C-alpha cells in the first residue's frame, strides 16, 4: 500500500516529444497540417488567412469582415446556416485575432460531409448583407460605450497606443467614428484581397481518416481564388515613455498599467524575457501576486504579461486596486523590479517556476485539439516544429544569473510607460 502521508517526489520533465504532424497540400496548393490523434469520432478544422490588422486597407475592416462572414452566403442566410450547423451538432466559430482571420469548424465524423460544404460557402461566397453590417456597427458602438466605462479597458487602450502609436495596427483604438465609416465595399475588398488560396493554411485535427482528407480537398481544394501574399502596413510612431493619468472621480477602483514595447518571438531575448515575466507576474505564485495580493491584500488579481504578435510585442503589468492603494501598489511594483535586478532568484523559487512552465508545455500536447493550437502558433509565427523541445531545453538551462541579467536589461523604471485610470489626482 502506498504511504499517503508522504507526498510523491517531484520528477523533473526533461523530454517532451511533439506528436507527429503530417503536412500535405490540397489540389490548389493550400498547405494542410494533419494532427491525426485521439479515439473520439470528432474533427476540428481551422482555416487561417493572413487577414488581421496589419493587412487592412481601412481601420476595423478585419474585425468587421470576420464578424460578418457567417451572416449570409450565396445560398444561405445567417439563420439557415445556424440551423443547419445546429441540426448536425456542429459549430462554426470565427474568433478575432490581431494578425490573422480564421474559421474553426467542429464536427462529428459522421456529419463532416454535411457541414464541410457550409464552411466552404462561408469562405468562398460571403454576401455581407448591408443590413447585417449596419446591425454590426450599432452593436459594436454600444459595446464600445460599455467598454469605455471600464477603467481596465481604457487603461489597456491607452497604453497600447503609447507603445505603438495611434496609426499602428497594434496601437490604434476603435471609435464610433471608425465603425461608422465602414462600408460593405470595405468588407468585400478585404475579403477579395486576403481570403485567397495563396494566403491560406489549414489545420485539421482529431480522428482524421483518408476519407476525411478527400472531403477536405473536394470542398476547399477548389474554388478559392488565387491572390498575392500581402505586405503588412506597420506605421510605427516611436514615442518616449510617459505617464498618463485619466481621472474618473466616481471610480471605486483604479486601473494600473505599466510596461514597454518589446518584440516578436524571433527576437533573441524573447525566451529569457518570457521566463522573467513568469517570475514577476505570470502565474499565481509570482512575485507580484505574493506581495500585492497575498501580503498586502490590495487586489484580487495582479499580473504581468508578454504579448507577442507577429511583427512586434509588448510587456505590461496590470491590476485594479482601491483608490487609496494606488500609490503603494506602484511603489511595490517597482520594488519587485528592483529586487529582480539586484538579487539572484533562489533555487526553490526557480524550481517552482520551472515546473510550472514545463507542466504548461505538457498541456500543449494533451489531446489533438491542444496539439492543433500549438501547430497554429508554430505555423502562423513561422517557428520550427522543434520549438517545443527547444523551449524545454532552454527552461532547464535557466539560471539565477540569466534571470538577473535580463531583468537588468529590461526592467528599467525610466523606460516604462504608465497609465492609471481612476480617482487618483496626481502621480508622484
């Protein structure tokens, strides 16, 4: 019998094997990545286009185009599409991504041949009805008005604009005016120029059979027009770090954002900065969480994040605290940065962080749909399929000295932009 009074030994993960991913091409040349795993008769197909903000000809065209893709096609209106998908127990999601436009179909194997043509219709012949566009504009403006009443949303909008500038695809903010300027022709143009076979990749996962691949080729291997690979439009407006206070006298809490513009995943410092981010505020046992939530009790949640987009990135710390705690919260945030620059991380903390990260790597390959998400990241970010094992090796090689070195390079208070939205009247 096992002795349950003693915890089992922690075994360090040293090797994570990326499941086999097959690459093939449809008749029209679209690359398809096949994750044939699992025992359940379920399939997931994600069709991805370079159709996000960096490729827009007009602000918000990417969001509007994705939102209206399934609101009607050449042969179906939105209600017909929804009814057919529901009848076959399938779902079609069109999530919004900053850099890409994607459509995700979930289906049982036995109904795949019934619902896949619907996906093809949505991709090839969306109608973008004028009345649906106007409804989308009105809904979006209403949602925007609600969002602008939330301090955390306002703080995020302002600090990303500081990082990239108001004309950069990662920095511009939506307004009622930019929504109202959208026309049906903008959506048609965005679709014509970017939803092409030369600008597309497909990831299919689950119980993938030869018959499934034949059906995929039949529906998506034909009829998607040719096009050119688009060039991103990146109008970067460099600005010095600044502090911004947006006063909302009636607020019970203040939102805080502190950070700086970084880089994409191909930068040589990206991995080390991602490790530093985890220690500072990237998980529940982080420095910021331990200090400001658990010891001080100023907030329910505080975090740091390293956002990596296809062409750029940013790092920021975020929290919401009572107005009376704003000053000391800022002080404590900068003190934690000072500690990382001046003191070596001890081995116990380093080991806990390492196990947390390695555990996350394991979840990335837990099941076909998780593997498909990993493949999506690797393909859209142009990373090698050895990236997972490379990251394991780098995580195991992290030292207190390497963490301190990256902290000394990047956690510099004078280079931090700062936004506070709330009742505070001044910044010290």
